[in-house]
């Protein structure tokens, strides 16, 4: 079972980061824009399955913009980025 522990750690990290993204959702729209996010971004990443890390998708969104997120959502393979 060597793959079980990393999976549990991933789930714990995803849960912790989900709580942090929920805290982001409580910011007002002006503060969200200041950090480069829109309320729809936060709502969209929180709608992902619980085993996915929503903070990772927000990071991708900030690095690559909406076109990249749309490519991932539509099933195209993401391209590697130097910042992520």
C-alpha cells in the first residue's frame, strides 16, 4: 500500500485548501479583483469534486488566464508553465 499514504495526504491538503478558498469567497468583489480573481472563479473551483485542490485551479487561473481554464474544462491537455 505505498500509494495509500500519499493519497490520504493529498485529500487532507485538498480539504485544507478548500477551507481557505471558502474564506476567499467571503471577500467583497473589490478585494477579489485586487488579487486578480472574480467571484465566479471561486464559485467554479469550489464546484469541483472534493478530492481536487481548488487552490491549484485558482493558481492556474492567475498564471494563465481564462483561456487556459476553458481549455482544461473542455478536455484539452494543459500546457506546462514556468510559473506553476
